[in-house]
C-alpha cells in the first residue's frame, strides 16, 4: 500500500467520526445560533426555536452529542418556579428541562415558552460529555392587567403623618405593570395625593380607593389613631411598641408573661408569669425582671396585678391553697403584702382586682353570687364593705379619674361605681378577649378584638379603629 493511498483512507475515516461532521468549523464550545435574547409576555411561545451549535475543542462540529436544556429559576419569585419552560422540537414547552442530541452539523434545538414571573429569564445549555455550558437569555414582560393591588391593605398612621401607598396594576399572575393610577379618599380622616401619599388628618377610619383607566380598583383601609405606646404579651415575651407599629422591642429576660401593667410613672412594668401557678415580677423594661414580693405570705400563687394610679399599691389575686383566691395588695416596692378582701372559703374565688386611683376601692370578680359565673363587685378597702355591680364580668379596669369601671363579657362594657349607667361600648355580637386598658385620657379602650388583632374603641360612640400590625399581641397596657 502506497503512502498516498494510506493518507486517503485515514482522511475518509476521520471524516466519518463524531468530532468531524459535515458542517463547517467554528469556535469551540456552544454557539447560540437563534431563539435567544427575545422579549415576550408571560406564557407566550416564541415562533423561533432555540437553536444551538456545538463544536469540539478542535473546532469541528460535535455530532451525536447530548445537549441538556434547563429552564433557570425565576429570580423574582418568592417560591421556586421556572422562568422559561422548554420542550422537544416536536412537543410542547411545558417542562423544566429537556435533552436533545446534535445532528451531523453539531446542532440541537428545542421550543421554549415564557414563564409566569415577569423579569429576566434564561435557559442553561450544557454538554456534559464535553464540559461546555452557556445560557440563553430572555425577558418576560407582564401580561394584560386584570386587577389593581394596593399595599398595605390595612394600616395605621398618626395625625399629620404620612406614608406612601405601593399600588400597581397586576396581570393574572400578580406581576406589576406600569399603568397609571388615580387615588381617592372617601373620608375626612385621611387625604391622599395624586402620587399615592396618604396623610392622617383626624382620628378615624378612612378608605383610600385606587383605580386604573379601565375600571380595576382596590382599597386600602387606614386607621388614624392618637399617639401612644403599649406593652402587651405574646407567647414568649412582653412587647413594647408604639400604636403606629414603630419602635417595637422586647423586655429583656422575660420568657413568658400572662398579664402586664404599667407603673403610673411609665418607667416600669409589673406582670404575672402565668395564667395558672404564677408569681409577680417587676422590670424597668430595660433590665431583667425581679420578684415583686419576697416576704413570706403563705401564698401559693399571685395573679393579674394592677397598679393604683397614684403608684402606691399593686393589687393582685392571691391563692393560699389549690382552690380559692382572695383580693391582696402590696406596696409598689413589694413591701407590706396584705389581704384586703374577704376571707375566701375553700370554693370561693375572689380575684382580678382593679384598684381605684388612690387604692381605696377595688373592683373585683367573685363566684360567690353565681357559680360558675363571676359577678362584678366593689370593695371599699378601709371599711371592708362590698357592693354588687354586675352579675357577670371579666378583667375589670377603672377609667382615669374613676368615673367608670370597664369590664369584658362577650364585649366591652362600662358601669359607674355606683352601679348605674351600665352600657355596652362595643358592637353587639362582637366578642373581645380578656384583658384591656384605657388610654391616659380615658377617651379610648384598647383590646384584642374578634378578628384576633388589637383595636382601639372610642368609649363615647364605639368608633372602632383596627390596629392590623398587632395580630400577635394580647392583653395590652397603655403607657401613662
């Protein structure tokens, strides 16, 4: 065999291998020939297929090479979903990845469809056997607008304070569009600018409407509230926070608390550790708590403390065996603990005492009238005389100035200390949780309402202002 004939045979053999095909040579790796750098709306299927060409390190077309096409995850989605869906050229683009094999020219192609999340998208192209990788980029645009969405849906603002609504037209997947919106407030309690800046104007509940040009609309509710700071409990802490939701912090060293009350000076708190067997603790709000009463009282538990508004006394329920409870008090420094209520028999339960401003009177609950219910009574501490006020009640509290006693019983009620003027403050059929407090002016009550969030109720007319930031808080105490 002559050398020339041998060279012809070797050349023909090389032409038949997968590293040398019928196509032209090109740069090594993956070349995206067509179908990338496209922009279209969500769910759209571009007519142009994604076509790639693979060349070996020597530049020859790589035939019969396995190419993997993988839709990248959408970067703007709160949960994993594919930005670009892919499919075989003879199928539908409804998969997260698909595989094709190159032809003799080193080419592979698939069909694609835009995903549901507007923004950048892509298809990763890899050739595992050759170690090649590249990405085909796409832009997904929002679809047609189908609704208007305003954020927040419900919020709080002080008078003369403002916040910016985040509102937009959305497509069927919730992608925001840039369509113009108009804003309107239907209440004198808040105003709104053409740009969507809402300003509190007067105490009350306001509704802000947002509309696009074709009639889609949404509503944001706004409670315009008086300034204030509260302490409240949740499952693991005592939280101090302003009524507009700002300046939220936790009292250090408190693992659990059932009931909390401010000192009249507003610089310390007293709380019970549990609804069941508990002790009373005090804290400066910035340092770990300490036991209030260290004297030997013979009590097994101490419950639901409240300060007198002159700051001299803390009233609480004390239990000296496993069954009964009586009205007790101690000095605000924990000294001089004493029982001031009636002696409790084995089945008597006199608890939840609420002192008047000077501590000379205490509203409390007792089962002596109507077991298993608890009636509302008034104890005159110096004389020990007891007046009956209401046949059923929970968690009483005096208003500032002692003109009213509020209590909870399937709603918030008030009554005068002389037993007259009983009336319901909250709407009929709206039940409230135990534990509430008065504003320092006596104009409002704060309580956890039937929606499971804190609310402000104006005592004069029952106006109710939702505090949507506070779905995790209970048994609030308003800082003096």
